[in-house]
C-alpha cells in the first residue's frame, strides 16, 4: 500500500531506552509501513540480536500498560452525521471485518483496501500514488491529498492518514501528529494510523506515550499461548466503539428521515434506518 510511496523508519533505543539507534520494529502483523531493514537482516549476528532484544523489551512494556479507550470513545462518537445508503453499507462491512480480526490476520489487507476505497470517486488517485510514480519531493501528492482533505474532511480519513505519512518523511512531525490524531479520533481501530503515531512518539523520545499508544491503537499479534487474549480484547473494545458510532449515525438518519418518530434500532437489525 503506502509503503510504495514512502518508507518509514521506527527509531528505537537498542542498548537501552536512553539512546537512539535507527532500527525498524514491526509493532503488529501489518507490514504496509513497517518491515525489518534488509541491511540488518542480512548482517545478522550482534546487530540482529540487539534489535531483537529492543523489540522484545518494547513488547513487554506494551503488554504491561493499559489502553486509553475510555476517553477516546467519547471523542469518537461526537458530531455523527446521517447515513447514506453507501456509507451504511461501508460501515456494516467494516464492522464485519473488524470482528473477524479476533482470530485471523486474513482480513487485514481487505480492511486497508476498504479504507482506501471508501470514496470510489477519489480512491483511484490514492492507488495511483501506490504505484510509486511520485513527483520530485512528493509535491504533487501532497497537493492532491490536501485537496481530498478539503473536500471530504473527516468523512473520509484515509487522505489524512496518507498525508501524515508523507509529512513525517519530510520531517514535519507536529503537522503529521495533528493529522494522525484526527484519524484516530474518527477511527480508533485504524491500526496503520496507530502504528505511525507510535513511530512519531518514539522519534520524539516520549516512550511512555508511545507504549500507551501502541497498547491502544496497534493491532496485537495473535498468540496461541494466551488464546489471543490481547487481540480479542482489542477487537472487542474497537467493535464496541464502531457499533456505538454506527448506532448514533442510524439515530441521526432516522431523525432526518422521520423527525416525528422515535426509533430504537439495533446495530444488527437490517434496514431499520429506512
């Protein structure tokens, strides 16, 4: 996906958490942005051992920390707009894919593709960027993404996510941070945006916030030895948030279509919104 446009480097301290060393650390099974560096994998030996130790240390911190969903839920369900038929179908499909993450990584790519294709009239421009035929300095791509954000705002957050990646690679960290936080306010389950947030916090040296963000926003690895406990909890929390947003959108739609009638719609009740 976006890795064809830019390549991100996660900066983690290798010998201790007081210094920097440029090492790429996969925070989840999602590898669209993050992958082991070829030079490190090829060199092996001591460097690879240091890298692996740092990764394991960070993973331990993630496991021992607490997620931040309590405050995030309140933000995410604000300013919900009425549904169109297409956005309703999209939200239903997204919910279904989110639920399947509980036991499998097979729906990771379909979810990323769904986020990209959410606005069919503009998604072709995002896909064109993925082909790697980029302009010098990514000037054209930045202008295109800003135009998409101007048109769609938070109704389609994928352009914000892509622009945050682009700005991060240009060293414009704070602007990228603002964009990625906006993405996660709308879609707390956007694990790619969550990964980028962790990268930026680590780059800033804010390890405590990075650990908490990783715990909250990045997709936990499947772990048979724990019966996927952390993954299931992450999925359950985010499905609940997505269902709440869906319910609020259904209620907003009913208010517009039938202002004199009060409805009690279940997320699982098809066509109730009509």
